[in-house]
C-alpha cells in the first residue's frame, strides 16, 4: 500500500476507534511501518480528528522528518518494532475495560487475562502486565522492549494496552479482541469460570500461530 493510502487508513481507523468509544479525548496513538521509516499519530491529537497531512513522518532511524511532532510514546512504538521485525503496525489505547484490568491488584503479572475464548488465544495469546512507568518515559519504553521480545500484545499497568500486528488491520482486530475480552472478564469476575484448558490453548496456538 502506498504511503498516501496508509495515511488515509490510519485516519479512518483512528476515527472508528474514537467513535466507538475505544479511545477518548487526546489519548491513544497509532503507528505504521514504512519501507523507509514510520508514520505516527501526532502528540496531543485526538484519534477522532486525524488529518493525513499532519501525521508524523520518521525516517528509518526514527528521526522526525515532517508533519506535526510525533506522539510522546514514539520510543515505545519504535522499541516494539525493533524486537519484532515482522510487525507492521502498533496500536496503543487507553480503552476502559483493559485499563480497568490493569488496575486490579489481583491481575497476574505474566498473563493479565485468562484464556476465555478461542479468538482471544488466537489473536492475543499471553498478555503480560508491564510495571507502571509514566507515559513517554524512557524506562517505560525499555520495559516494553524487554516484553516485546516474546509478546506482540502488552498491558501497561495503570495505563492501557499496546498491540502490534503484521499490518494495521491485524493490530486493530487484535486490540478490539483484547478490549472485548477485558470487558467480558470484568462482567463475569468473581463467578466460577470455565476457561479453556491448557490442551485446548495448545491446539489453538498450533493451528493458528500469531504471525507478528
């Protein structure tokens, strides 16, 4: 896909996420890998009102080239890509249910959500809870880099989810699956659950390996 088309796609995806309440205000950011760099949403921007011409353009070294200044989470995005060469896009939101799960004292550090459904296993897999660091902080980006070696989806404590995919459609689909599973988990929390067994999870992972 040409850069102009990707710019339009980023704006359309951002608008869709905003209009469906998956992000709010000026929270959240999106990036897409290009052959010679990246496109990122600008700092302080609302995903609901993005403009193709103002998206931030970085070169292949992560240096700012044009558009509005990039999101303060730029390094977080670049560290995800550095650890996962097949990753083509990253979506980071402050979606309500996922953030709520990150606030619970009982949330496990190694897998923030249980395997409730097949599609959660197929699109997310294990979801580690990354310790809290302030937004835009270099220590947060460093922590993301460490976790991204093994995971394409992360939940930042007291902050929100970060999900990558082979392209923007895959990253968005996985993000929506994560948020839907978090909402489902909160609605049944405290009840006896029939989660997928380790054998069922292993079968799904063998048949539908995560591509990025």
